[in-house]
C-alpha cells in the first residue's frame, strides 16, 4: 500500500508495519527537529477532535507531508493517553472514525470490504451491494440506534444482511471508534510526560473547558431524584460525554421539557456529548419542544422505551402494572416525597400527560 494511502488510513495494520520498518523510533519522534511537523500535526488532531469532533484534511501532496500525517496519528494517540480523560478519549475516537468514514467514501467497494475485514466484519462484495453475516452485523451495529439499523428492517439472504457500500462504511466507522476507545489510554512513561508537558497542559485545559462550557451544575427546581431510572441513565450519559442514541435523545428531550426545562437548558446538557453539533442540536430540540414546529412532543411510553432498548435499571416502582409512562413515575415520586415544585411545573406535567393521546400518531407511543 502506498504511503499516501497509509497516511489516510493510519489505523490499518500495514501502517503500523510501515512505521516499524521505515519510521523513527519513539525517542526520535518525540525529540528530533525533523519530526517537529508530525508533533505539531498530532496536537492539531487532538485539538480538532475537541473542537469539531472531526479530523480536518491536511496536505498530502508530497511524501514528506504523507509521512508527517502518518506519524501525527501516533503522536495524537500519545497525547490523548497522557491526558487520560474519558471524555477526550471518546471525543478523539469519534473524530478519527468520522474522518475515516469520509475518506472511505472516495474509495472503491473492494477497498471498503478489505478495510472492514480488518475489523472482523467478514464482508463480501455482491454486485453494487455488500453482504455480511447477521451475527457480525449485530455485533457491529448494536450501538447504531436508528430504527433503520434494526435487523428486522434489514434484507436478509441465507443468513447474510445486505448493505449498501455506504452502510458498510458506517459500520467500519463504528468498529474503528470502538477499537480506538478500547486501545486508549496507552501506557506512557515519565520521559513522555516530561517531553510533552506543555502540550498536555494545553490539551487538558481545553478538555476541561469543553466539558464545563455549557454543562449546568444543577437542574434548578427539577428533582433528579424523582427521575425514572431510564431518564437518570440517559442524563448521566449526557453529562459524562457519552454518545446517546437518537431515540434516547428524543426521549430525554421530551421528558426534560415536560418537567420544566426550556430549549436552551436542554441544549446546554447536550453540549457535553462527544458528537455535539450546536446548530443541528438546536434545530432538533426546538422542533421537539414546539418552539419552531408548533407541536410539543411528549415522551415515549415505557413500552416504547423498551422497544428501543433505552428502558434500563428498572426498579420496583417501574415493575408495577400501572406504571406505563416516565411522567407518571416522576409524578408518583413527587407525591411520595411531598415535594413542592411550584404551580408552573405541575401545569407543565399535566399538559404533557394530556397531550399523550393526541400525539400517539408520532410513532412514539
């Protein structure tokens, strides 16, 4: 494989083999002037991941640039490992996987199939499509929560799921994201920490600022203790910077709005997610809360939460026969604790409950 291709896909085993055979030692990469560009690009990769959740395209016009790009991947992984922050690791893994997904779209199907098989996808080209055994499909699509990725919505032939090439590339993105998350942090010694001391401080400060920029410390008068386990779990994932599925975001958005949070407060919670896009998130939240759509959507019922795999940590109250909705759980806990959250919240809850029947046609029953 050419150096240009290795620089574009530095996560492939052949890229590691090339560096081991032809590249610098770790000490040379860290200290020699000739590799200063690689160190600068490595830091840029991490900063771009934090800022945009995506690695930007750089100049591949010369072999020197290609080598520096390849080595920058190694430097970036070292820097992320030195900081050793779970939010940064998730954000960086997402950014690298998204860059790979974009680049794969410029390749032919055979390259995509071969790349996918480096991650154990067992893919085979079949005309304009790709087939993958349903067990491998389930393994690698489990974290893609959009309804079209459910196996029941996939064409199956003799045990193989049929995918378009772009869908295979999306599975590769997910597989790469999970691999990078599992590999980091790498072990780093005192010498590495000393060499990259200033870079580590800068990246750590940027990471902390990113995490704290919009994240509220409390939810005001809203009592988290009264949240059902499912909503507490989704909220915790958001605040820890974990990726939450589309169905999970919809459920959490509608629930938070029903119990008294406005669009701006909800947006501030979502901002801690590794794949946060302010423009896209604002549009979705304002649409769901009725600010732009004119329709205030209500949270999905418990049975729908179960269907989408986001009903978790059920407790004894959840198990009661009459407990059919997250809002019913919240109101029950509110009454049990004799909490006085104010007229505005109570009216909001009643309004949301009254809209349930009206909005069943949305498909979130």
